[in-house]
C-alpha cells in the first residue's frame, strides 16, 4: 500500500531532511511515525501526497507516485491535519463533508447518503448542520475525521490527531481511530496515543530510520527513545 525506496529530500541544497529512506506499510496496517522535532515526519506525509517531490521511488495508496497518478492517489488518500482550522474551510460540517464527494462526481443524493452513514458511524449526527467556527476543539477534530471518511479513502494520514485535546476528547479520538479499517500512518509526539492505536512504530532520526518494529517493543526501549530525544510513554513508565 505504501512504500519508500531510497527516498531523499532536501528543502535547501545540501541540507537533506529525508536521507535514503526505505520502508513498506502493508494494506490495513496502523503505523505510528515518531521522532523528535525536525526528524522528518511531516515531510514523509507531504511526500506521500505529492506536495513535495524528492529522489527515489514512492508507492502511495498502491500506486507509483508520479504526476500522472497524483489525482488518483489524492482521491484514495485522506490527510487529517494537525490544525483542523486548516482543513475545515466550509461554513458547516455538512458543507465540508459534501464537498469532496460532489467534486468527485457523486450525485447530491449519493453524497448525502454517504454523509449520513459516516456521521452515524462516528455518532456525530448532532453536528451535521453545526457551524465549524462554533465547534469545540474535540468536535472540530471529530468533524475533520468525518470529512475525510466521506471521501472513502483507502489510506489515512494523520498529523498529531490528539494535539491540544482534553483527556475526554483525546480518548474519544483514540476510540474512533481504532474503529477505522483503512491503512493508517499516524505522526505524533503523543506516544501513549501511538501505543493505543498502532501495532507498529517507525522511529525517525535526522531523516533516517532509527527503529522499525512492534509498537510496544520500540516504545518501551528507554535507551533508544532517550538517544533520539524522546521519553517513555507514561503508561509504560509506570509499569
């Protein structure tokens, strides 16, 4: 579903952010992408969407990433941004959820049916006609997920999905993430959330892979995490 083959990228000549990066994510996997600030997590996400182009080969949503495949890759891939205000650009939740299906050629009736199905699945029917600017942080994050699911993507990329949420909404988001069957790549500093939602972790350090393995094994390795400027998840440090 996703593959990087010796991928490198530099924002400035001679300053590589991603260096000869190779990994594979199978369809249906939930993978956490972790690392200190500047490790290259956001760059990986942007490369997968064709927002950036580097050296090497990328398979995204099962397709070779090139300009010819880019429209289909973006149709198959949902990207949940860290700041929901950057994602929710229409007046209401309904308007935002209808936007992509209508633009992909669905009839209004088909799009409305899909919107209602997604809202029911996420238990968000009460937000359907809510104005985005009046939503709480947790509601807006849930609405952003609903907007992406209305596209019926095969792959979902998430950038810090629990950032700035209170404990209740954080747990709610985790439950919703665990209920998604799509291939998921989740970039976050919230290692407890990664432990709760991902069976595998890729640890980046200076654009390279420092570790790639089962989430609990990587996230309980205190020496490894500290060497890469991270700390044990709270749930593991108490054991």
